């Protein structure tokens, strides 16, 4: 069961919303119904968010994302369509039921923090529990825990005005965490922070999410942020869904020109990971074979170096053609002494941006080694460069992703976050991305 | 040569007559209501005036008890304090109803009271005074028993000492009451608003006393306080409603405009009609004249609270009443207090008009000055009004400092 499910959501502000919904459902643009004197903020939006997922809604200002998030917890009633939270249709709930749902299942973090200036940091963090009627000692204990989680021990007695912006938003986050709801809505939560602090907060959020497994719906207008945080991203344009997919799907296979234009300026090196650019490791050499066999393998494949890999795919090291050639001339029988074991190894989830330094220093291609220490692929320097080129007009093959890895870096995204089925009228399914993957990298990693 | 006349006959709309008829109809049908309201207001003003200008020993004692009790309540020692007050109230009612305490006192051995009676030169023991003294003793005992706070101890120790000093000075040494009440008001200003205001108040009150306007000033003060309490009690709920509901706001605004622009003298017409002359029509006219800024500033204050904060309350599932009490009102308090301040200032400006209908006090002096061409009396009355105005303005302005929002703001600065 999805944690949150939105089905054909509409939000129209104005006098006669019913007629506007009909027209918009026919596919009219919202500018075409201006004569009705209505503002269509959200049009026909459907998606499902799985438990434990970070679902990012991205769009420019006026694209309806703030309206959308406020319909998910019933702050705004939708004009048409339904919102289900844990299987309950919240649009049908009475006021009291809606309040109960908000206090027990969904908490929210706000763009401008929305901390109560007249309450201490501790009382702010405890607010959700206070509303629920939890006794003072207990709620303060929980609030202290939540503040410790976000690294604010020792600030409990201060008031929000005494804290910096980043710390204030940590309190906002602690308030949502202390409420102990499974779902957290974050409305442009980091947009008001300066870039360095924003990066910190993003890392912290990913870390907390990995630890606590909350379902997070995150609103942002910053594509880089969306790519960094989102297991899946929903791009909104003029109130409609332009595309829903993983960061790499959106980057490599934009559904339309709008999304393509949008992702043009994205720092691809931060979104793409080692696993999405790596190539199949050919050739590999068995460590039990002699130098002569190794030299032949390399000459057959016309390379100057090769990786030495055991049968169980354990990486031993690498050898260079000139070294082996000399050894063969000297009639050395054992390969062991010739293997260079001091190699640069990278994890499949490492963002491409972090690979350049190592690639520059290493005489070999970078070896990609997974958690189980298995050798899954290589990244030659030329592949790294190709990854930087945008998809349009290039067919290097290196940058078409595997379509299966979330873009979150650092390996903090939960392994089980499943890509949910896209809505009926949604963007292309993940298979489409897989189809275009022409290189052998994906196969090589399996 | 016959000139055609262009005179158009405009029908006479009987606005004034209708108003008069409405007043008469109301008087005929709701007289008991007006009588009751008038009686309550009159009683309140009288009591307050007696408290300020003819303070009895019992009242002094109760004030001291209120100071200690207030200090206890602020430090959250609610249960013992409220128990003590409840016991006192119970005995007081029993005394009023059946003379219970008087009976108890007369059954006790006489020497217990004789020395005090001799000291104060009184011929009988006044039971409410005994009760008040017992309440004060109980509260002081509680303060020393449960309090952990040195300031609380100081307050608990100083209050009875000051009380005894005041009682001794007035009832034994015969110092005038005005010279004792004025320092207490100065003390209040010192605690609430700081030494500058206290210094000004001391000088101002001395001036009033030397002009022999003290009793009149206290009479006006009583009238103003009652009018202010009524005006706040009426304007606060209206302001809250107007802030929450645009339709109420749309209705209330023109009514307030009407109330503010209608010449103040015109209020006196219905006020006199309903309540005849005296203090009550003065209070009523003052309330109507002073109320609008209270409503406006309450509405403004609540509407000014950051929408995101209210939304945060909603997002965590807080009911509307809780959002109002815990978020909107505390954050709007500074603006609301500015409204209260305005109410007090406008009440003061109505004092003279109230004096015209026989409300007495400083207004009466000014009115006499105008009517009889008696410049000294009129001018002195006016000066006394100004002193009172500045005292009350600074005091209410400073009260805002104690709100949580203001404290947080200071901490953040």
C-alpha cells in the first residue's frame, strides 16, 4: 500500500471551479480558461509515494507545488480528485478526523521555518506532541531526542530568534521528527538557506532518512536539490505533471522539451553515479594463469593494461602490458609478483564528480567495486569525459544510465525504495530508459 | 412677470424622531436590563473609588495579600495559593451571610484582640480585617514553605512590613491617605516601568496632591479603569471575530467608523436617556467612544501574525481555539496592548465630557472652570488629567514587556 496516493487531483481557485475542471480534463491549457475567472493551480496530478521513499515535487514558482503539498495533508481541500494517506481517503474526512490524521500521520516542515518565536526551541520541537496531548515530561524527552538527532543539543532553552537560519530549520525538522509521524512534508524546506548550509542540511536529511526510514515528500524549485534528494522526482509545469521518474531517467530521458530545457543546466556529474557510467570490465585476467597468457589476452583486446580478477569476481589488482612483456622476456612464470595491487577503487554510488581526482592520478581505469567487494565495472578516463556531454545529439553510450539506481549519493538511499508505477498519463516508464541503454555496462554489473 | 419657482420639496426624513422613538421603546421594554447594567457599573466605580481614595485597613491588607499571591501564582505554586484563597473566600461568604467569623471572634479570649483595638483606637473587632490578615499570613507562610526563589521570599517578607507601616502611619499617626496611596502607585510604576516613570509619577502625584485634586483624580481613575475594563471586554471578542471572519470584519468596520466620527456629545443623549445623569452615562459614553481602537488593533494584531505560523499550527493538527490561544493571541499581544493603551487614552479624553453629565472627578473641575469662567480650577483639573494620562500610558506600555513574545524578542536581540 502506498503511503500517499494522489489521484487526478485538481485545485482551482475561483467562483466556478466545476466547469474549469471539465475543460482542463479535456486537455485545455490553464491559460485557455482565463475567461472563467479562475486560477488553476493543480491540474490532474496523480502519483503514488511508497513508504520510506523520498519523493520530490519540483517546479518553478507558480507551478502549483505548494498548493499540491497542502492538499496532501488537507490544509487545502482539492477541487476534484482524491488523496489517500495509508489507504484513507482524506478528502472525505470530517474536520476533526483530518486534525487527528495530521497530528498522528503527517507532519510538515516549512520554507520560512514557521517556528513560534515566543516559545523556546524545546517547546517548539515538542509542539506536535503538545497538540496531541502528551504529558509535559514525555514530550520534552522526545523533543530532546529529536533535537539531538539534528545536532542541536544544548540549545533547548534558547528562543528561535537566537538561532541562525540553518539551525532554525533544524528545529523545524526536529519538530516534525518529534511528532513521530511516518510521513513528513517538506515545503521548500531548504530554499531559504544559503548554499553551503543547504548542502549540509540535504546531507543530514539523507542520513536521517536512511536511519529512520520516514516517507518524505519534498517540494523544491532547485533541480540540483531534487536530483540529490529524490528517489523519484515529479516535475510540475503550469500545474500539470511533466514527468515522474528517477533523477537519471529525467536527466537522460526527458519526457518533453520543457523537462529537457530544465535539466540542461544540471550538474550532471553530481547526479550520475559511477554505476551509471561504468563499462564492462574487458579484459580480465585470472590470477592463476601465467604472464604469457596474460600478455596474449591484452594483445587480443588491444589494451595496455588489464584487471586481475578471481573466479568469484574478487578484484586482485591490475597489470600493465609493458611490465608483463618484460617479464615474459625474462621468463618469469608466476604472475603474482607482477600485479599492481595498489588500485583506485570506487563504489557504484559515488557521484561522477568525485571520480575525476582519482581518475587523474591512477594509471589504470577506475575499478568499480560493490559492497560485497565484487568487481562490477571499469571507468576509463574517456568515459568520464563522455558522461559530461548532454544526451541530445550524442551517442557515446557512456551516459545512458542503467535506469535502476537512485541518484542519491553516498549510498544513503534505502536499497528497497521501489520505483512505483507511473500514472496512466505520466511520463515514459523506466523500461524506456533501459531500452536506450546501448552499452554493456548494465549487463556487466549483473 | 411671473417667475417660475424651482423649489423642490424634499420630504423630511424623521431621523431624529425615529432615534428618539427607538430609545423610548428600548427604555419601555428593557428598563430592568439598563437598571441592572447601571447598578453594576455604579457599584464597580464606587468600590474602586473607595479603594483608591478611602482605603480601609482590610483593603490594604487584601492588596498586600494579592501581591504575595500574585508572586506565588507567577512562580506556578498554584495549588496551595488557590486553596488558601478559596478558604478565605468561603469564610468571607459565611461571614457575610451569617456572621460566622464574628461569632468565632467573640468566643475567643478578649485579650487576644484588646491590644490591637487599643492601638488603633477602635471599639470593636472588624471580622473581614481579621480574615484578610489571616489570608496574608497564610500566603506568606506558603511562600516561605514552598518557594525556592529568593525574590519570592523578599516579596513575602516586604509586603507585610509595608502593610504594617502603612496601617501604622495612617490609622495611628494620622498621615493622610493620599500621601500613602500615591507611594504605592509609584512603587507599582517602579516595578513595571522602571525608575524614570516612577520618578515622574512621584512628582506628578505630589503636584496633584498639592493642588488638592487627589480625590477627584482617584474618582476619575476609577471611572477610567471601569470604562477600560468594559471596553476591553467588549472589543477583544469582537476584534477576534473580525480577524477570523471577513464578513464580520466588513460589518464591524463601518460601525466603528460611525462610532469614532459621531461627535462624543451625541453619545450622551442616549446614555442619559437610558441611565439618567451621574457616573453611569459617563462610563457608557466613554466605553463607546474608546472602544473602536481596541477592536481595530485586536483585529490587526491577529491578522498580522505570520500566516505560516498559523498554518504550522494547523499542519500539526491543532484545533482553531488552541491556535488562537497559543499562537495568535500571544503574538498579537503587543498590538492588542497598544489597543488597550489607546482605549485608556481615549477614556481620559472623555473624562471632561463625562464630567458634564455629573460623573464627578476631574472632568467636573474642568467643566466648572468653563461654565463659571474659573480658570484656576479648570486648568488644575486639566493638568491632573495629563499626569494621570502619562502615568497610565507608560504603565500599560511597559506591561507588554512581560509577554513571552517580547521576552523572546529581547533574548534574540
